[in-house]
């Protein structure tokens, strides 16, 4: 029986905690951004633009951080991401606070929110490539899906606690959840600083390998990842508007119910990643193919239903689909390349959700402004086409 090195056990625990805190921070933002934006006088498309601009930054910067982790070390890049995320969130929340107090008119608030969010995203982009590349370093190819699934499960655990705790904190003020998330990410940064051992950097990897999006080894999964997360982003960015408009809720009540829905979604994903995936022996693209029809069902319910219960059911189904798709996507990218390219591929894989979240919020809010169900039918159609495209993709043996 193979023994796990104690240093690897400690490293995994630290990585999982860091992923959980980022999950907390991101779901707190998605739960409160829509009502916060409306409180300061922004319209749907403007609120979507805040997420899209930061996601575009993630898309552009993530590959750079991935290569940097190959030459600087995973730990150093992860620390930059965690400390930078904490500092950036304080500034971002401060701009919202000033706007709520009336110091900024809506257009000024929008510009400052985009600038501060982009700056925040530049540092935040370091977290995902560093954690995934580190996990790839300390797992075998055979255990890669389980390792990536553990990262995803930790993220989803944070995603469960984020909306639950954030909904309670929103009763104090809509900004309180953001300030609390800063405390958690700072704690994760300090924990990483003192407990995460640095991986040795070999001479062969000191010059980071350049990996292109069009590399035939990873291009199919890059395409799948972008469209996968675009559909998910459409839902995350419009669900608050859907709740508020259809159910006639206030800003605080909207934040609470969106928090509950995101919590249920994350709980469903966590269940799949902790209970289902470890018992499956599916290759990465098979996981994606199974996930897409499940998520299409969720989109159909969101488009057709007008009750709170059905919206919550749809978010649970969506979470189950993402619970399968996320580890399949990350593991598929990781096993497609050599061990010397793990940082580079983690950066590219980490940028695919960012590109999806660049297009998704703008497209989703635009479609929502035309008709409330339109974003979900669009996502349904996109996944329908993507499902048949992925049938031609082949997993690495």
C-alpha cells in the first residue's frame, strides 16, 4: 500500500482551504452584486459589464500567472493571488460604499467599479492556476480527476457557506458580506504563507513552456470549457434579476434568496464531487457529455417556471451538472500535456471560465433586457450544439 507523504497531505489541506475561501468570496459577490448595483443606480447591462471586464482580465492574465508558477513557484504565485484578492476587494467595496453614500453619480461609480474590479482580478487570476498546478504536481495521472475534484469540492463547500453566511450578513448591510470575505481570504493567505511547502523548481522548467490555446492536444477541451462556463455565467448573472422581477422582492430579500439558490447549487455540486465522481471511472470528455444534458434541463426550468420552488430546483440540477463538468474539464486539460507544462495548462484552463464569464454576463443581461426567459433558452441552445460537437472529441488514453 502506497503511503502519502505528510508534506503532500498538508499541502492538499492548505490548497483545499484556499479554494474554499475563494469559493466563499465569489459566491458572496454574485449574491449581492445585482441588488447592490441597482441600489447605486446601475442598470442590468452595466452591472453585467463589471463582471465581464474583470472576467476578460482573468482570461488575459491567467495564462501569464500559470507560466509564472512554473518559474517562480506555485506557493509564491498563490500568495500573490490571495493577498491581492483581499486588498482589491477592500477597494472595490469602498467604491460601492462611497456610491451608496451619494458621493458618486452612477456613471462615475460604474467607471470606478470597473477599474477597481479589473485591478482586483489581475491579482485574483493567480489563485486558480497556482492551486490546480500544485495539485497536479502532487497527484499521479491516475488520481488527477480525484485531485481536481477535491479542489472543485472545496470551492463548492465555500460556495455553500458563502451564500448562507452572506445572506445573514446582508441583513446588516449589503456590503458586510464583502468585508467578511476579505477576512477569510487574508486568513487563507497567512495559512498558505506558514504551512504550504514550496515545490522545487527544476532547471528544465525555469523557462516556462509556451502553450497556445490552439495546441491540438488541448484545443477541443478549451472550446468546451469556454462554452460551458458561458452558459453558467449567463445564469449566475441574471438569476438575481429573475428572482427580483418575477417574485417582486426588495434588494435585501433578493440577496437572501439568491444566496439560498447558490447554496443549493453548490451543495448539489459538492455531493456529486464527493460522492459520485470518486465512484465513477469516466474519462474527462465523458463527464462533460453526461453533464450537458443535465444542465440543459436546468435551463429549461429557469425559462419556463415562475415560482421560487422551481427556480431552486433548477439551481440544484445546474449544480449537479457543473459538479460533473468542472473536474472533467480541469482533468482533461491536465492529462493532455506533459508534467513540465502543468503550470502553463493550468493557466490556460483557468482562463477558459474567465472568457465564458466575459461574454456570459454581457450577453445574458442584454438578452434579459429583451425578455426574461431569453438568456436561458440561449444557454439551452448553446449546450445542445456543444453536446454534439463534443461527441467528436477523443480523450487521451
